[in-house]
C-alpha cells in the first residue's frame, strides 16, 4: 500500500470577468411535501438544477420507493412502508448527468397535511388537529397563521422543523390566544410546550427570523400531545465523531436533581444521561479516584443536534475546599476551518465540536467532583437540551469523514457548492479525509473505497501517524459505461494489536451557495455514498500515466514519470503552472505544462526534496478555466420540436381561416386549437432559446485531477569506504 498522498496544484490566473464556477452537477433542490407518514403514499413535486431527463427518485432506504406520475413532469408518487423508522432520509434523483445532491425527506407516524392556500392573517389561519404535521413553504415578508382547539389542562407540544431538514428558514415560533395575543415565543428553533388554561381556540404563528421566504424556506409544523420528542433532523459534520464504537443506545445511568450544590455520588467509569435544565443548570457529580489514574471525559450534546456548548470542570475536594484539576472545552477541528466562509484559509467543513473530549490526571488519592454545564444555558430553560457524559479510562479509537476538495477562488466553489459524486467519463475527483482521534490514538489509518460502478477506481492512502487528514482520489475511465452504485469508504488501523475498521462519513453542502460572502454555507453529513457515471459528457482534461505501474527510485535519485494528456475543451492561457503540496513535497519547484501538450515528463528530484524511503500515492491537481458547453445535444432536439410546433401552428391557422365563415361552432373549436398551437409554439421557442443559451461556450473554472501516481522510494545504496 502507499501511505501518503501528495497533490500537485496548478494555478491559472483567474480572469477578472464573471465566470461559471465548476462544471455543472445535478442538484435536487426541493421536494414538496418534504415528508410523509409511515404506511402511506404521498405525491411529491421536485425542483432542481441541471437535472433534465430525470429517470428515478431514490431514497437512502429501500423501504421508501417512488414512481413517476404519468403525464406529469418532475412529479412522483412516494410510497413509505409501514415499518420505516421515524427519521430523516436522503432523497436523490438520477438524471442525464448522474446522481444528484441529496435533499432531506422526513418520515413520521403522525397524519400529515399540506398547506395549499395563503394563511397570512388571523382570519385565514389554517386549522390543525392535535397529533398532526403540516408541510408548508414560508411566505416572504409575512407570517403564516395556524389554529387549533385546546383543551384545558391537556398539554401540547409545538415544533417547527426547518434547519434540521435542509431548509433555509430560521423559524420564529409564536403561540397566541384566539385573538392573536402572544403567549409564548421561541426564536432558537426549539419546541414550545403549552398547557391551555381554558378550552378554546389558540393560534400558532410561523415566520422567518428576517422574514425571508420562498420555495427554499420550507418547514414541517408538528402539533402533538405533550410530552413529545422534537422532530428528527440531519446530522451536522461535527457528529462524525459520535458515538464511540460499541456505545449503548441509551445511557447506563441518569442524573438525579437536585445536583447543583449537593453532588450526585457516582463511581468511575460512568455513562450518564442528563439535561441542561432548568436555566443556568450546573450538574455536579462526586467520585473517588486514586493517584496515577488518568480518566478521559467525553460529553455529547451539540453532536446530538442541539444548540449547546458543554463545559466540564474537574475539582479535588479536600478539607472542605475545592481545587481546580482540569477545565475541558471544545473538540478541535482536524483541519483549520475557513475563518469567515469566503477567504480560503481552510475548508468550509468543521469536524470539530463545542462538545467535550479531554482527560484529567489524578495526583493523589481522594475525593473529586465533576461539573457539567452549558455555556449557552444561562437564560434558556429547555428540557430537550440533553447531554451524554462518559468518563472512562483510555479507549483509543478514531472517527472519519470526507468531503470533496473545494477551490481556492474568492467567493467561489471552495466554500459553497454541493458536490455529488456524479462523474463524467475521464473524470477524477479529490476528497479530503479527516480523522478525529480519541483517547490518545495516533497510529496510521489506511483509507479504502469499494462497491464502485464499472470503470471507476479509488486510490486511498494511509493517514500518517499523528496526522489529522489525507486525501482520496476517484478516477473514471474515459470509456466507462453509464452506471450507479452505493459505495463504501472505510478506514483501517491497528489498535492494541487488533485490526479496527470504521466507516468514513461523507459530508456535503446542503445548498449551492454561489457567494459564500453573502450567504453562510451549510454542510451536513450524508446518509450514504452514491456514485454515478454519465456517458453524456467527458471531462475537459484527463491526465493519465503513459504506463500504469508503480514507479521506483532510490532515495537521492531523480525520478522521471511520463504522462499523457487528453484535452477535450479549449482552455484559457498558454500553460499550466504546477507546484506540489503535501508531506515532503512542498519544496518542489514550480513547473509548466503547455496547453494542448499530448505528453509531459514529470521530474521528481528526490535529493532536493529530501524524500525519505517509503511508498507514496499522489495526483496532479489543476485549477483551470475552460470553454464549456452545457448539453449541446439538446439544441437539435429543441430545434426539431420548434419546427414541429411551427408546422402545427401553420396548419391550425390555415384550418381556422378555412372554416371561419362556414360554421360558427366549428370556427370556435378551430380558434381554440389555433390558440393552443400558439401556446405550444411559444413554449417551443422559449425552450429553443434556453437550450441554445445553455450550449453557448462559457468560461468555467474547474478543479482538474490526474490519475493517481504511485511511487516507491527505496533506501540509497550503502557505500563502503576504500581500505
């Protein structure tokens, strides 16, 4: 195996004028309604970009299926099996360019309705039944009104799912009396629990925090009997490190209130479930420990999908006094995250967390106490803000996540666009793979990928000892057939003499944010890893090896690697300036590859680079501006459709003229037929203009990755001094 991966970066001068960022990829944008009841069927309408010729709507569980609605465009009947667990699943479509980005689809056990008309006044409030869910999109610059009949003393729970189901909505939830006077308000996305003081009508108001609206600002409003659990949601990237392998689904013990001042007695190790409730809650646990012991502390709350920031204070209790032993804060991200979302000083994915993972050492026998609090919880009083506290002796382990490499363009793809694994023929895609190391584990991790479509291969690597990230390269043969599969990425390491394998979670952006300076990108973890190949297009450039082999050299030598280049699009500039980055290769001098060059010899001066013996896998990476035409094959089809519509209109007009003075009823029908033909002609003309405009060459910035290159560096020959 080849444990290190180095990418060679080529930087084109970027033109000052506007340009398209990355080749188009299929993206599913909305599904309405965005969920359904288990055991029922629901008709949904989808929207997206770059998703022409949709052939299938698929989900991350085989228990949810979809069939196209006959005679309708982008409408499907979705059937949900009765035994589908409550939760959020990923939906995707298969289109001309392959598999699309994901959109959340929720399943619940409650009956569901869809709002079909405006409800922006108290008088037009939509009545809801307790024990139901309403699917809706937010009305821009307005408030949506709902009503329900409350029963004195019978508590209800009101929950508006939005952020956790891929919506752009930041919901404000208000409970009011029958006249619209506010009783309770929640602006943090939490649940409202309410016990009606009297029988009667009550009002629910829903709005966006800044009164935004539209099809991307959708929500699911649940009205249930209390107590009730919040609606399920997707997982943030930070959740990649939770739970630890083998952890039980529920905690072994629960916190017992009151335990703010009077500590709850526990013994170590422990697994405790608690809540940051009521406001300003500080849960205190007391235990005994012996000198020389080291205990690892982990708290999960934010990684459970909650807006919390746990903090742990460990103190020694001696002679009635408390002495601080350790303060434990956030889990650091494996890679430095972009500081403001649009300056590329790191990726726009944060695999760190406000949760806690750290250790404390016991200096002497005695009594100790551990306090857990939410740094955001000073004024919030929400019983749903729960946590899981683990205190254990070292159990070294690791968790992994991956995401597509983003560009270094200001306000460009590097911070915004969702990137499904929809590959073109001759394509290659680079992914960053990050690791969260647990309890002191610092060993090597071997990355692999399997279950790929025919013609697709993956080159993994070993994340080096103590390192926090590496790369994975997907490559598609230039003659790969159209295909699809659910792939699997894994990480393998040896811990305490035993081989351990864990899955790699894939992360992507929820929305194609084109300017991350003006809109905050929202990444999340995906439910699975679909990979597709399209035979509709080929990559603008393929960089491959003249010989597909492992290249060998001795330390200190110069290794020459012959490359082949297949240019399929026009590129701006005259050459590619290439430099290396990665472990051991960052000092490599920049070199040029002329545009349209069919071959190039890559020279690696191992002595100058001071490359140590070992096995390496690396790829060439280029940031290029090419002339790209979107779906040019659609132009002649649209042209033929336009000519057909033109002929039909001419025939209808001639028929209408011919019978205009003979039969009034027949003339009326002929006129209606002509009107329909005119509408069809207008639609065909619009379609022709759209297809022609899309097919016009556009300057497009794209990351171009080569076929992975494998190098084995052997130790230099030992010289013997002459006698």
